[in-house]
């Protein structure tokens, strides 16, 4: 599931950023679209794509509520992980068999847990909540510990050999998923905000018809943090569910 998320997020962020660049190019070049060759040269570097979108953001939505790129250490770690995944690490499993250059990189899930999840837990875990989760895990584990055998691995790669450790890891993962989702969607929200404004300008000021309905699939991302943190599914076709 982690790898499915990495694929979806890296592709989604790349395409959304490229939409922003293509739309801005059309507005600044009298309706002419960016060439396919230019698009290919941009490549899959998500970090570079987001940096290229920043001056566009400052020009169009700097005063909007979500018009500034979020750049906390956690945001930057997320972008760095997804950018490297898009460029190289999506082939990590194959490279680990063939001994390719990518195999020398950190395993994607372990890296995510080290660089993204661990800072999230440090910031959002909370001592009281951590103690409460441990007490809950202990209560659930006590009746089963002697009758169970655990053979598993945590995201960071360390072995899990007890129910107690497994429960604690599961509870930590829930915290990371909830807040990690928020940090990811804050980046998406920024890009969606930029694209929506450019599309409105392109459609109604520059009369470029292709922009008329462009923002519609992205409006669901333009919501406050509570919505982004709480919503688990993001299908445009199942918005009400």
C-alpha cells in the first residue's frame, strides 16, 4: 500500500505541477501551448517542478489563503522522497535484484519512515497520547501474549517479535497516516489553488476555451486543514462518500 501511494502521489503531483506550467505558458504566449519536447525535458523531478511553479504562484495567488507553497521540514521531506521515487526508486525492487545504481539508495518505505514519519510522530504524537496508546495496547496484548507468535517487520525495517511491539507500531502508523495525509494534501491544495486561478484568468481574460472546466476536478482539494486531515478517499467520482 505504501508503494501504491508513492506511485499515485508522485504521478499526481508531477501532472498537477505540469498542468500549472502548461497553463501559464499558454497565458504568457498568446494561447500557444508548450511543445511536447519541452514537456519531456522537464522530466519527473517533482522538486524542480514545484520550484518552477513558485514564481507563477507569487504572480497569481500570493494573497490567497492557500497561495504560498508549504515548506516546513516535513513538507520538504515528503517532496524529496516522492521526487526521488519518481526519478529512480520506483524501480527499486528490480534494481535490488540486478544490482543497479538505484539499489544503493535507501529502501523507499524505510526512507519515508525515517525522514517523514519519525518527524511527524515527534511533532504530533504527544506524550499523553503516546502513553494512552501504550496502555491500550498493553490491555489488548495481555490476554494473547502467551498464546501468540509474531513474525513481522516495521516500516523502518526492524523486526517485530511481540504483540506489544506490533500494536505500538500500528498505532504509530495511524498517527503518521492521519497527519502525513494533511502535509501531502497541503502541497496538493497549493498547486490546485494556483491552477484554479490561472484557469480562470486563461478562460475569462484571455479567452482560451480549454481552461473553462479545468479547475473542476481540483476544487475538492481547496478545503481547510480539518477536511484534508479527516478525509481518507479522494476520488472525484465518489466525492460524497
